[in-house]
């Protein structure tokens, strides 16, 4: 069973350890070990920032990752999102797919926003393809946008509009049911 829970102060230390794990850090914009002080400032900011929302991803009772919305812009009815899954125990259980579906429902059906955006380092083609499989459209590329390990990397920009979600919602819901992720 996959659920999502809001962050609590007790999550702070484990999130820092996740962010500094090689399998997560290689796909983040930061390119250094995140210090205790730096993480503390970040954590305090996100806990009170009204333009972002964070959840811990929980699978079968285990905290397995983090998902967030950021740059929530009510005026222009859009936001960005990102997520990562840290636990190798959940591979093949549909956690990534269900997380994407959860975010779509939250952004479009609950928040009533018009657009969901994401940015993915171009070398992470698996995630670019996953997002496209859920209906995201590649809207552009920020060329040499982020330096990772001394090399400038491109970033793929993707977007999904409310009407695209509405057109795909029934098929995606059925896909989630077929995978046993929805009743």
C-alpha cells in the first residue's frame, strides 16, 4: 500500500541523509555534500514556505522517498514538482507511477491548477520517458544549465496541462487499477 504523509520536524535528519545519497544526489541540481547547517536552513524554509508542499512517500509502512511541489503560483495557476525514491525495497511496486498519479490528482483536481511543470537532467532519460508516458510534453531544453561533476548539463523542461490530464485521466486511472494500485 502506497500513501503520502506531510513532513514533520522528525523527518529532517533522514531527508538530509537521503539527499546526500549518491543515487539521489546525482539527479539533483546541487553537486556537493549538503551540510547540517545548509540542510537546516533549507528545511526551516520549506516548512514555512506557502509556495511549496512536501510529502514523504510511504510504501507498506516504510518511508521510501520524497515528493514535492514548488514554485506554486496561484495567479498563473501552475507549479513545478519533483520526487525521488530512496528505498531499493520498492522497485517494481509501482511507487513512481502511483506518485505521479497522486501529484496529478492533487494539482489538477484538488488545487485546480492549470499546469504542472518539471525539470529533469537530460542524462536521466528514464525519468524523461516516464513523464512522457504519463502525458508530459517536452517544452524545451535549458542548455548547459547545471554543472554536475565539473560538466555543464542540459535540463529537459516538461509540462502537462489540465486539459491533457482530463483527456488521460480515465486511461491512467484504469492503468493504476490494473497494476493493483487503486481499488
